């Protein structure tokens, strides 16, 4: 079992940056592939980035602007977001997946945080 808590969301002007954090509790955190997703009002949840000990994957929509990282000894996952756009406004979630791969599939993720709101003003 893994419990996840996101933080770091807020209101930022277009072109600004935010760093989201995800604190994990539970055993064997380092074994889990971790991912970040977001959901905007009226839209489906969208994959953003995933990370394992050996691989990182990004959605095309955030490639080059967002950076995922993890600190296994601290049980933390981060999402550095730069050059933010109003269309990045959403609730952002971190999640822990089954298996070994940096998966994009939402159904592969077993544990989810409660989300943190990011609002980008134009």
C-alpha cells in the first residue's frame, strides 16, 4: 500500500514556473513506477510524465517544459513545470503504478494522491 500527497500547486502567470511535490508513504517506494497526470474541468485525465529507476517518459504536450524526478531515499517525486500556459490549468495528480515500466496507461496506476490545483493566468 502506498499513500500519496501532492503539494506545490497554486496560481501562476503565463510563462511562470511551479514545482509540484508528491510525498509517498509505504513500503518499497523505490520499486514503483511513478507518474504525473492532470485533469482539467470537463476533460479526461491526461498523462504527463512517468519515471522508473531507469526510464523517463513524457507526453508530447509537456516534453521540453516539464521535468519529472524522484528522490527514493526521501520517498518523493517532483514535477518541475516551466513556461506554463493557461491551458496547463488543471488538477495535478501523482500516482504509483504496478509493474516495472514507465507506463502512460491510467489503468496501470494503483495508488493516487488527492490532487493539487494549478491555475495559470493569462
